[in-house]
C-alpha cells in the first residue's frame, strides 16, 4: 500500500478557492482612510487592505473557499458591511 504524509492529506483536503472583487466609493470617510477586507468568522483575519483614493474610491480582490462564506468590508474601523459570497462576484459598493 501507499502511505500519505499528513501534509499531503492536508493539501488534498484543502477546499478549492474562487476569486471575487469588491470596489466602490465611500462617502462617509476621508480620502486616505483604510479599507480592509476581513474574514467573517471569529477571530476576524484581514485578507486585503487599501487606502481610499483622492476620489474616495477603492478596489480589493481576494478568494473564498468553493461553497462560499462571509467576508466583512471594514471601512476605517467606523463602518462594517457583511458580504455573503459564493465566489466569482464583482461587487460595487457605495457607502
């Protein structure tokens, strides 16, 4: 028989990932404010971040496991928006 190492088993069990993107305009924050994309499960983990441009626009990209999940768009720590995703989305947010 063939023996598989624990690392090989863990890699084969890893879920397939699907890309998504979120872009938009934030009217309630100053240009240069941070925008974070965080996991929706505790403890929250930041997976991407950017600064608002001079026009208050932002763009973020990430991946989510096949089957979907919850991500949080955190605007400068002052506003949080829950995103229920399945992967493949291109979202436009105005906040």
